[in-house]
C-alpha cells in the first residue's frame, strides 16, 4: 500500500488531524486513520478531489476568440453558438484528441480527479460518419488515459435544431444522429470503456429538450439503464420559451412530469427555473450540474442556489466551455452570484459549516453521484480521488479547517496552493504540475498553430 500523511484531512467524519491514508493496489482507500509509520507522501491538507460534471473539451481551443462584439449589438449565447459551429469545421480527430488531453491535464492541475465528458462531437466535417462510428469517443478515452484523469464518457444524442424538429445544418451536422445510429455509436463507445481503466464509466446524454424528441429521449435513456443520464436543462430564456410553446410546459416542469428523475440524473445549468421548479428538482435526488464561469461568460443567468440547497438539493461543478478551468474559481463565482442577486453575504453557508466547506463538500459528493463514481468522500473503500493542498504560504498562512477552505476559495489563490492530485490512486499531479505537462502542452500548441485564430 502507498501512503499519504496529512496534517489535516476532511473525511466523511469531518476534520481529522495527523491522518494517514493508505492507497491499495485497486486504486481505493485501504486505510484511513492515525499515523502508524513515519512514511508516505506528505500534504498539509487532504480533501476529496471532485469530478468535473460537465465539459465540452474541444471548446477549450476557442477560449478568448469569441469576446469581440459582432454585428448584432445584442450579442448572446446564440451568437456565440454560431461562432462555435464555424470553429467545428476545422477540427480533425488528432487535433480533438490533443485538445482534450490538454483540457484533462488542466482539470487535474485545477484539483479535479475525474470528468464527465458531455461528448457530442461525433462525425467528420459536414456530418460524414467515420468508419468507426465511435472514433471521436475513442479519442476522448485516449486523451483521458494519457492525462490519467478518471472518466465518465457521456455520448450525446442530438437529433434536431429545435423543438420544431428542423434539420441540423452547418457545424451541427457533426453532432447529428438518429436513435438507431446513436445506439450503434454508444455500443462502440461502451466497448472502448470496458477495455480502459477500471474506474472509467459510461452514461448517456440526450442533449436537451430542444434537440431530442420524446421517443429519442426514451431510447437514449434505455441504452444505459444503470449509468448516469445528463442533459442540458433550462439554460436560456429563449430555450424555455421555445420548449413551453411546443411542449406546453417549461423544461423543468415537463421533464419532472414525464420522467422518473432520480439519482441517476444530472441536469446541467438550470439557470431558468421558477421557485417551485427549484424545490421540485432538489427533492428529486438529481444533481444540478453548475458551470458558473461559463454561465457568466455566456450570460445564461444565475442558478437559485440558496433555495435549492435549502431544499437539500445536490450540486456538482463543471467547466463546460473550458474558457477557464479552475475549481476554486467555479465555487467562488457561484457564491458571489448569490450575494450579488440578493445583496447578501455567506449565502450558501449553514449554521455549522462555512461557505467554502459547503461548496467543497457538496461539489465532491454531488460530482461523484453525477459521474457514477465511488468517490466524493475520504473513507475506506472509496476511490482514492484526493486533492492535496499546501498551507505554509502567503495565501493560506497555515490556517486550519474551514478557515483554510474559505481562504482557498475566496482568497483567489486556491489553485496556487494545490500540490498533489490522485485519481483512483494515480498520483498524477506533484508539486502542482502534471507529470506529462511539457509534452501535452507542446502537442496542444501545435494544434493551435495549425488552426490559426480566425474563426
């Protein structure tokens, strides 16, 4: 067994001091308790490293290229989306794999041990399928294996350009599948996952109520009866209005009325929900997959976190467009959105736990549920997804317990304090750097040079 020795550790039983964590050969925590020998890798704080619940890896290469004002003075998510489709016309499988590898490396350096990749880029330019329908799913798996990150692969069913079932066009053609072809693609991706790392999982992702019809939604869910189900839900006002016009109900309302939404589900964004929908979703047991940095960048809106957590709702955090990959910044952005909306402070704190503690603990537990991953807490038998922090610096100043977490989240330098990340026992990040950083960055920079900056 390999050992970690932590001055402080946030375990399933709360904070513990001078703890030894043993990692067994199966990648799980085989021992967690008092120090029994003066050996092992030392960290100041050991935390459960969360799963990133929502990522479109290829969009990382667009970061910084969509911030200029277009011809329409009311630029929005929908104008950003058109630029994204133009960008898609340039990407080949080798480039997609190199981009995804960099994204997964950056996630690990940011403190994530795993990722649920919402993978909807399936075909070649103009929608021509590859000989292997799951070619690009295989590339995502290869990228995750190179980076050493845990993976929940979520192949996406994308049928239509809107609730009126209009045909897909342009860049969207690379996403397009009918349920039958998608079933074959999912089968191929499942075979690849089964041959990969033992902690890898597969789920399914009907894209949204705009992009799939009811038979397609049912068929997608049936493909993976025991795996996670992820779907975009109630992200934009225009989306809510379109769904309401065609389905005679708001997206969250319709989904909860027509499907058994439970612990398998992760609903992404949910920034446009009524008070009643917020409580109903919280009570379903599903995870709300929040991406506060991307939601801010795209102008989606503010998730009603105070009411949702007040109703015992479960949350996880994702980096979505990957414009900026930083776990602690995601947490802080969510909390600050609540404060700005309500003119409050410590909006998501409880009577017993500080804001940083709530966000880190909730994100780890909810992220594990959303990824279908046996992680989320430090406890014997769980996967060794562990985040190590240094406190002996000018940012954390050797603070203890919740105060250290609050400083990491709100002091703006939490990521600078990350020293180590283990994913299912794989010790990939050491001294704050990924073990293959130089090669991964070199390959990514080559791709960016090939693509240029004109989209």
